[in-house]
C-alpha cells in the first residue's frame, strides 16, 4: 500500500465533518459530539474524538476497510471506534494495538461496554492495522427515548447528506486505495449506490458468525 498523502489532514477533516453533523436527538446519537448525563463522562465526546484519531493513525497503512451499516450502542457509541467496545480499549480484554494509543472509555455506566459483533470481527481481522473499520452511517440510531437500543437508519437520519459526504471522504481520502468489504446486505447496497465496488460478507450477528469467519478467512487468510 503506497503512503497516503496528507493523512493527518484527511483525518482532521473527517473529524470536522463528524462534528459538523451536530448533536443527536431523541432517536440518534453523535458519539463525537454528544455528552448525555447519566450515560457519558463529562469529557466523553473529546475522549471519543481522541480515540478515533488514535485508531485511524494506527491504521494509516490499512489495505482493507471493513464497512458496516450504522454504529451500535455497545460499540462505537461509547468507544468512538466502529465494531469496538470499551472493553477492548481498557481492562483485561484490551487489545495490544490500543496499549500505547492513549485511548479511554467514555461511558459513565457501571461496567465497560461490550460490543458483541466485536468478538467476531477483531479475531478475524487481527490487530496489526491491516484492516480498518468503519460504518456507512457512523452515528448511532436508537429507538425513541431509548439510547441503549439499536435501530436501522433511514434516509431522514442523514442530515443534509453529511453521512454520505463522510463515507466518501473516508473511502476516497482517509483510507484511499483500501479495498472495501461490506458487512451485511445494507452496507453493500449503500456502497453500491455511491458507486463503490466491495466484496460482501455476512454480518456476524443473528446466526451469521460462522459464515462471516469463513468468508473473512477466504479474503484475508486465516488470522487466528
């Protein structure tokens, strides 16, 4: 993978776009802006911005980008990193790739949040920076007034087309040249609608874990 020019600038532009989207509402959360009393630490949004920046810099030479659909409440909502729970940032389950990155939890909840899909994704991609993770809609959609739930995003969740701009910037600039892998049918359709070619794999949730592992092994080779 050739060096990505102006990578720090591209990352900063990405973060600016995420912040520009603005705060969430009764059905959507912006992890890099929102700080909800009872759920988030006082500096939660800035922690998640720092987490994302550190994560991306650790993956600046990624050859692949694994793209999901929307952020989950137990993962990116509190870690700031797609497909990643807080338990992979701190504590006994923390991944080596985060050891010296200065990443921190951001939730004010009693326990570190654990993203179920992360337990399938990270063992398949390895922790060597070869595969970067992202979501076609980077924000967390939830049921009305229920922030610790997940729901599918709809076009009305994309304010002024910013989510599309963010995805394009991620593919074309931050991770320029990376080969795309769509996780699930919706992510595949979203990428196709924007004119991007992507290999498609089964989402590991709802009984798809075995097929997901097999497909990822066929693409990347056995990472175990």
